[in-house]
């Protein structure tokens, strides 16, 4: 799959901009702050309905605008698809597929698939667990779009359950509230089990690709791994109760992988009951996928806090490459190969890592790269060069310096 046309209206710094793309490598060159990343952000948003730079939609709208519009034409084999996504400031976002009637924004998930590398990826290693959970969930939704509803359902139930727990902490909890909490426990257990089950399967798919990608980017002297740590484990033991079979012990989530969604649901119900006293005292839900961790391992130590700056970058790149390889696995069984987006990444890397990353991605169906200085782009990424100027696009050339 590749992106053939992109049009933005009132998105970020652009009142209107139109671009055409081709398969292969396209490098967008322009000074820092000129809007290159805005273009890549729009493509990434079309794929995931989220930005890699901000947590809300408001900054995506050009200042003073009530809505922004992203239009894209995607080509897969002999078939082309036109997507339109309307981002609104005061109502739900809407989308169109091939100019049909408007649909929910999440109905377009899975049509445009991207893997986006950006300087913000350092948070995947150095940041808090929420960054790694988000990485997993976005990849999960890209591969299996119906899990957007799974995640949304869980977030909704978690919000309601937390509201009840906060009422308890404020002294407003009654026997009626306790019965209501039992009901929300059941809802949250089911939604949490579905999300946890999907994450555990995904981590298993990622692990071999992560280690392989890290070896490709480095001298291969250290192995890279990932361990999913669930709050479901240890919840019963922490309350002094006996373990409830597989998956109840503290540590990585090895045994949990053997459980079905129904079995995980039952484990969550037991864990909520065991943790209720602490949750009522603190006014928050202490057990669930929203507090789980994906621990990244380099050699025999956690990457966070122990990896050097270069190793941290290699681990971040390896995570993105691993997600790319997982998507390629899907593409071989009927899915689409993703568009690779490298947003101002090469400026952050040393020469050796630049060349190795470029060699790995150069064979992808479509690679979109941004750079402030063209000399940062390795020779392995020969292809189209496009000059980005304030408010739009300037000259272009092939496999050489952009015209000044």
C-alpha cells in the first residue's frame, strides 16, 4: 500500500496544501519549524486517530478554525481508496470512505496503515508505562481495528468505576453504591480481560521481531526483549489470600498467556474483590490493563535507566521496526504493508545507525522521510526529494540535492 495524494485544510499551520506521492522513497526537506512534521502527523493521524505529538485534537486545528480536514488517496494493488477525515472542535470527528455518507471516525481504522518513527519515540524507553501501553494499543488497533471498541469500552468502564471509588473516599459510599460497584467490577473484568488477552498475544508476536531488529541495528552483542507485567498478578497475594491458579503470582505474565478471556475475566473479578479495601481507601482502580507495564530488557538489565543514549535509540527504533515486521506478517495473509514514516529521525542518530536503519527500510513499498538538512539522509535512501516552504511545497528533484 502507498499514499498517492494528500490534501490538508486548516490542519496545523496549513490553510490548504496538496501533495502527490509515489511508491519508494520521498524525502521532504526544509528548515526546522516550517511544517514538515505537520504533514507526517496528518498521515499518522489518519492511520491511528491520534497524534504522536499531542494528546488532544485541539492543537491540530489551525488557529481560529472550527475544523480541519485530511483527505488521502491510498493505493493497494489495483484498488484505490479515498479517505476523508474531519476533525472538529465542538462535535465528534467524522469520516468518509470513497465519498460515501459520513461514518464514525474509528470506522476507517485499518485502511491506512503506517509505522511512524519520530524523536518522541525516546519516551518508549525513557518515559512512564503509559507510553508503552499506548504503543501496544495503537499497534493492536492497526492490526485488528475492532479492538478500538475494546479499548474504548474499557476506558468508559474504568471512568465510571473510578467515579464510584472517589465517592467512597469522600465518605459518600453506601450499601447501594457497593452493589453498583459489584456490577462495574463485572463489566471492567470482561473488558479488561479482552484487552489483556489481545495485548499478551501481540507481545508474543513482537518479541522475536524486536530482538531481530535490535541485532540488525547494532553489533548484536546484546539481546533485546520485552516482558509484559500485569497488575492482575500478585493482586490476591498482596491482600493475603491464596493464589488462584495460573497467572496469580507476581512477575512477568507468562502463565496468563495460557488463559482464555473467560478465565482472565474470573481472575479479574477475584483480584478486584481482593483489592477492594485498598481501592476504597485510595479512590482509584489499582488493578487492570490501565496500570500494566511493558518492560523492555536489554541484555540482562531493564533498558530504562541502564541503556546508554545510543542503546536507547536503538531500542526505540527496534520497537518500531518490530511493529513493521508484525504488520508485514499480516500483509502476507491478506493485509497491507504499512507506509514507513521517518520524521526527523536521522538527525538524532550517529552515522552508523543512520546507514543501518536506511538499509533496513529502503526496500519498503513507500518510505516518507523528513529532514532539515539533506546531508543527514543516507545514500541508501535514494529517491524523490521535495522542498517544503512556508505554507506549502516548493521544488523537487530525484536522488540529488533539492533545488534552492
